[in-house]
C-alpha cells in the first residue's frame, strides 16, 4: 500500500523524540504549522492574482477613460501576435 500505517507513524515519532527531545517537540510542531499556514496563504495569493479581475490599461494618446484594448492596431505586428496563454 502507498500510505503510512500506524507502525510507521510510531517509529517516526520515536525517532523525532530521540533526536529533538520532549521539550523541543511543541516548538518544532508550532513552527511547522506556521510554515504550512504561510505556504497556503502564499498559494492563495498567487491563485487570486492569476484568476482575479483584470484591470484595464489606458493609453495616454487616447481619450481619457478609453481602454487600450479598444484602439486600432498601429502596426501589422500587433494583429499577428498571439494572445498570451494563461496559467489556470
């Protein structure tokens, strides 16, 4: 099987107890929990930035408030450029 059984968990806990001692185990587990929380928070921030609403870009040459996407392409290169792929 591909999992950690009860016997393996007991062996791992005994090794941790011998290596670090009983007084350091709460500190280690607290710092491990903080690390996991920070990791999850950062993953959530990245997902929000990827899937969040896009802010319209404006060109100073156009009228105020007119999005950049509405202007006509200035060069033929802009019409042949493919749209960038999004990571989902």
